[in-house]
C-alpha cells in the first residue's frame, strides 16, 4: 500500500494507507483486523476507519528507531524506550498476535516524542501480522536489538549484553511465555532497572 499524511474534515492529521491496484492483496481488511487486535492491548497506531481499499489511522510523527538511536539520546532514555518496546511486544504475544517483521524492524518502529519528555516507541505496519502463527514478537525484537540488526549500536549506548545468557532466556520464554521468563529477558538485556 501507499501511506500518505492526510487531514480529516476537522483538521486532524491522520495516516492514510491506500491499497495499490497492483498489490498482491485483494483488500486491506486483514491488516485492519490485525491492527484492531493490536489496538485492543494499546499497541500500534489507532485504527480510525477502514474499507477494503483504505485504512485511516492515527498519524505518528517521529524518527525510525535506528535514526533515533544514532542521535544518541542518552542511556537512561534509550533504556526506557527499549523496555517500553519489549513490553509492547509482550502484550502482542499475550493476545496471540505475531507482527511478523520485528526481526527486521528498521522501518516498523517509530519513536514518538511526548509532551512529558519521555519518548514512546510505536510499532507500525501490521500488513504481515498473523493471529494464526505462533507469536514471536519478544524473541524477534530482542534478536534485532541485541543479537543482530542494531546490536552494535545498542551495546555502544547501553553496554554489552551477554548474548549466551540472552539466548538462554529467549529459549525459556519461547516455551513458557510467562511473566518470570519475560523478566529474565529484561535482566539479560540490562533493561530491568529502567521504567
């Protein structure tokens, strides 16, 4: 689809996703359903309206996660944002919704500034999401942040992560997906002390 910034009749800025005529998908109804499910646990841009060919969503203004990290926002801020991100991924796991693209999340996470000063990570683009396959959001995002993708950059900001300990924690979480195994992941990533 093609994503555009638009304005509603009341002037409110929104994101408009329009299905391309040459798209491999017959409609945007699947993505609308997946986004509505993510919204049910406070994740993703709010779905405002949809048809088979158009999604109207909350407009999220902010840089992609890699660009934001390159700006070196500070250890405490990065720790807080990454913990929030893992907690959002956990919420998706709990409702059985797999995003499907978080192991290559360069363009799927935006960092939205907040008036409080504490930025918020926002997971976007639920086109490849599924509530049929086993959810792997926490494991995928941890792999991206601390093992492959952005591992070098996050370790420069937060300090090195014991990858063997993290992989062990991720395997335990994959089997149990409970609160204790999620806490062990936060410990292994060095995020448990951040809020």
